[in-house]
C-alpha cells in the first residue's frame, strides 16, 4: 500500500502501542515508509519479529520493539523511557492498544470493569504523561488517541469497552488544552467498522457486510489503510493547526444514529 509522503515525519521518533497486529501493524508499516524512527509494543516477547522482518524486507530500517502489558503503568512507562534513551524523544505518540472483547452486562464484575478501563483508556494518559516532557523539550509533537464509533452507535455487549472509548474524547479535549502551550497537539482518531484479521477471526460475519454497508454513507468496507492515512496526516506538520479534534474514519456509519 502506498502513502502520501510527509517530509516532517522523516527521522521523527514515533511510538505506537499495540503495534503487532491489525490497525497497529499497518501504522508501523505506514510510519516506517515515511522514514520515521518507529517503535512499537505488544504483549509477546517475540511478537514483533514477523512485522519487523516485513518492514526490513520492504527496504526500511528495522523498527524498535518491546513487550509490555500496558495495564502495568510502571512497566509501560519504563519501556517508554527505554525508547527515548535509545531513539530520542518521542515526537509522535499513537495510543492504539486495546481490545473489544464482547461481554454481557450481567457478566461484568468489578475486577473486569477495572480491567477494561485499564486496557482501553488508562494507559493512554500515562503514556502521554511519560513522553510529554521530552516532546516539549524537542519542540512539540502530536498525540493521536485511537477511539471507536462503537460508543457513538451504542453497540451492545461492549459496555466496558464503549465506556472507555467514550472517555478518550474527554481525555483528548482536556489534554489538548493543557498541552497546547507546550506545542503538543492531541487529537482523537475514531475508526468505524474496520476489517482486520482479528475481527474476521472472532467477530466478522461476512453475511453481515451488507448491514454495515447499508449503515455507511460510503459503500465500501474499510481496512487499516484508511485509518493509517488519517493518522499520518494528524502526525505530520500538515495538520499543525488541529488539536482537540475527534476525527472519524468510519465511512459515515456514525451518522446512522442521527438520520430520521
């Protein structure tokens, strides 16, 4: 897949959480193709190897990879400190890691609820907290928080996930205001129904594709490349007047809830 080249992204340190698969993996590929110094994390010690090999085979420098449970704040911030020590200050942070495991309201326990928030929201804040000082000292940067239209559409059997994803908008708008004077932009990018390997394996029913297409304004299924293109723009200096925004990449599916 080919992407528009943004000169401002060349040699910039970019960190992507949850970059081993799905949307995150496409983000690693896309930023590597920009000539960025890409770092990413996943949960498995060897989980980054296949993607690193793919990036190198495409003619780009090997991305930096570290294994970490983002729910462990101390370990995660330590990993981010290693990235800075080895590559330099993070200028682009993409908070992407999360899981949309299905769960019925009746099955949710207090521990499960806390875990959903930790997995889909909490680590966003603590990653920003960790990289903001270096980002400011380096002259500023861009934070992109991955949201989801699922909360806007009131999707059932996801209440822990959708609550966390709704919280990302509040986090984004507050920190955009708080960090703006430090030349740090904070935006939320909100994917719609994106076809990934995980979604296809666990949740996608091909017979339901028509349902999604009927709900969307654009009549094509979206893939991680659609998300990556918008992410690159928000990361690059071309979007240097944008902060505190909630940018939907959903084919217009969220409009379904307001159509009368």
